């Protein structure tokens, strides 16, 4: 009995030892496989189920606001994002194709390796703004055209609201298209933090004035503290005009400061030239300097096309009075039948209050806008061959993808303007910061508009009062009501109507001057072929990237100052919850990071598995040694049993 019990005990222990030995050997082999595969670890990786992608797409925001820099490391949001993504892709697999989508023009570039991303002209800093929905549309077009399978899309952005356009209807279509693509994962590197120490400067309304034997420049300067979180202080501002410098100190509050009508004496013989206004260095070098150019002001000419003499005269009176002395306005009102008399070359603003034009006139208007001029469309009030109001204008006339439909008579509570864009465009706040009194306007009748443009003001029933259509240059607007008393109080109240028209005239007349202010972008310098660089914000520039950087350019008598757009000075950030909603239903992870943080997005943990291999082999070796203690005890039991003779 004792012998059999000892045998069973010995056999059970041996089996357990053999199982443990086999387990250690399996653990060693498994850990060795993980060592060879170089596994990565990162908290954001959980739940994604990453595998090897067929293609990796990088959507890099190169806008001016992405140049906010960590002063200790010297890295900006853009450079930090590039380094972290490149490092991760070097450690892991990025598939057979690595694709970069340029934020300046949504062009697609194939990149040889992740390291190459750090030295490409298409990843350098620019003074441009970014169209994030446009970049996603380019990514969709690429994935569909190349029948890509599994794809990883990396988005590097600071969530600037102007760049993301979260209210745009384009996001619905983008989300639906991506939901049809299997195996596509989105990763957002979010650099949404803002710095309270950042200041930006902007120059507006540059005018050259001559009085007798002297001349001067008159300009407005605005210094803005990011997010209104600045501190009260005195800030020196340096003015430079044709390499002559002067310094003025401004008293700043928490929001910033403004300098209206600042005068700089110049040589009376200097009819045109350039200048710059500069702040002391801070965390974003791209918004500390603003270039401007000047010349003798051109005659501001506007043409009003309307078959209603009363309406045409209303527009003419509001446009005929200049906003300041020294400006010359030339305003003409003509019927539709005389549109062939329009001098398109010398006109800055066209007001069209009639049925939408077709044929040659429509083509002329399109060319007019493409040269930087402005067109304001107002709805027709008469049907063809009749003097009565159009009650149901279901015309098939389309222009720029838009058309007038029906006249509406809103209820009293819906006749007010309940929202308008006050940070930019025709209804922006005045220089003092006060809002235009649009809420005091009353609308008695308005015409519905079918369009894909952006609403700048809307009524209480959500129908648009003023809409702007996207253009590469120039301005294209549709206003849904008329200024006369039977349609609205625009003429009676006066202020909003006057400011709207004068701003449109000023915008359209800029292209008539030999000196022009332009927003940085791929089309900023495409109107002339012989632009020469006078001064640049940055040294890193190629010919193809020239219009993307702030600077001053000259072509004979023509001058152009290129700067970041007003939107880049806006510190409004899209809430992360709103951004997350844009990816609702898609495979998506947001990674919130800070500028200057260059730590790896994911760390290699193969060393831990190599240690596991060693430990498993040591345990396996110990278990493989013979258990002499057990053998001696078994032999002792056998001796005792044998000594009893049993």
C-alpha cells in the first residue's frame, strides 16, 4: 500500500513538473516571437485593433496658428506633431504607401519614408488657413481611386474653428462616405491648447495722403491678446516703411489694444512702397509681423444694374458718400438692357438687382469676381414684361449654383435678424468693437434662395438674409431682401445698409489699386507672372510655395503684401466634444497632446518580453533538474518495507 502510494505521489509530481517545464518553454518561444515583432504600447491604442495598414494618410495642418511654439524646446505644434507621427510610423508599419495631404491646396503626395516628412517643403510652416473638410474630401478621393484596403488616417491640427468648419453640411457627406469604407481608422493629434502670452498684430485701412508739399501714411493697427487672456501692459510696436523704423508704445488691456489713424510721414515723391508693423517675439513668430503696401488710392467705381429706378437710386445714394476725405467715388445706375456698357476693368463693385444673368453676361461676371472684384445680388421685384411684384418666382435661372425661388412675408417675430457673423466680412464689428445694429432691422418681405453658400446673417425662421459663396478671389454675395420701405428698413435705418455697401466697395476696389493686401494661399500671386520678392517673413521658401508665406512682392508698378488671413488671428477653438461628433459612427481616436511634448506616441516594449524569455528559460532549467530529495525519500520507504520482510 505504501509503495503504491509513493509511486502515485512521485508520478503526480513528475507530471506537474513536466507540465511546468513545457509551459515555461512555450512562454519563452511566445515571448521571443513578441521580441521579433517589436510590440508597441500606448494607452490610446486600446480598442482600435490595429493591424498592418495598406496605406497611411497624414493630414497636416500647416496654418499660421499651428506655429505656436514651446520656448524651451523650440518646437511648434506643427513640428511636434510631425516628429511624433514620423517616430511612430518608423517603429510600426505604415503599409505599402505613405501619403501626405497638403493643407494649403489639398494636393496628395506620396512620401518615401516617415523620416522624409521632416524635410519636405509641403510640411513647412505657412501663413495660410486650412480647410479640414477639404482635406478629408481629398483623402476620400484618394482611397476610392486607389481601391485602398485598410487605411490609417492621421490628422494633426489645433482645432481652429475656422479651419474645421463644424457647422458645414460637408461633414455629413464626409461621414457617410467614410462609413462605407471598411478598415479605415482615424487618429486625431489634438493641439488645442492656447497661450495667454501670445499677441498678434494686424494692419488695416492703409491710406496715402498728400497735402501740399508733404505726404503721410495713415493706418489702423490692432493688437490682439489670445482669447482675451492677456495682461495690462505697455507693448512696443515697431513701424517700418521702406527700411525706415520707428517705435510706438501701446497701452494694452486683457483683450489687446488698437491704434486708429496712426500717421507716418513719408517723402512726398514716394507714391508707392511697402512697410511692416512688428511686435516683440513671443510663442508664435508668425503673427508678430504684418506687412502692408501703399499707393495713391484709385477711384472707387460701382455699377448698379436695376430696372427699378427707385431701388437703383437707393443704392446709388448709399454708395456715393465716401467713408473718408481724399477718396473719389464714381457710381452709376443702369437698366439691364445697358449691361453691355459696363467697363469691367475699372469697376470694383457690381450690384445686380434683377433676374440672374445668363450667357455672356454671366461669364463676364464670373471673370469679374475671379479678378478680385465684388458682386452683390439682390432679388428681382418684377416679372418679365410686367410691373407687378413676383409672387412665385420659380425661375430655372441659376448662377454660381444658386437661384431665387419664392417671396415670403414673415411673421413679426420672424422678421428680425437673430444672428449674424460679427467677427469678419460685411457685418463685422466696427473698429471700436461695437456690433452693427442688425437686430434693429425689420424685414417685411424676403426672397428664398437655393444656394450652397455660407450664411452671414439669418432671420428668426433660419432663412438667410445675407449669404457669401466661396471664391478663390473677390467676393460673391446674395442678399434676400431689398432696401426700400415695402421690403425692409435697411434704407430707413441706414447704418447697416451704408456699412455693408461701403465695405463691399472697398473690398472690390482693392484690386484696382497698384498696391494690394492679400491673404496667403496657393492663388495669392497667380494674377501676374513676374512677381519679385522684396522681403519675406521666412527664409525657407521655394518658388512653388511663394504665395504661402508672408512677405512683400513687386511686379513693376504693382505691389502685393501677403499675410495670414484674419481667421488665423481668431483664437476660437472647436470644442473637442463637437469634433468627436463629426466622427460619430467611425473608427476614431483623439489624442490630446501639448506643444513641445515630443514623447513617443507609443513605446517599444520588446525588452520586457526579452526579460520574460530569460526568466522562462531559467525556471525551465530549474524544473528540469532531478528532484534528489524525492528519490531519496522513495528509496527510504522501499528499504523500510523490505526490512519487515513484507
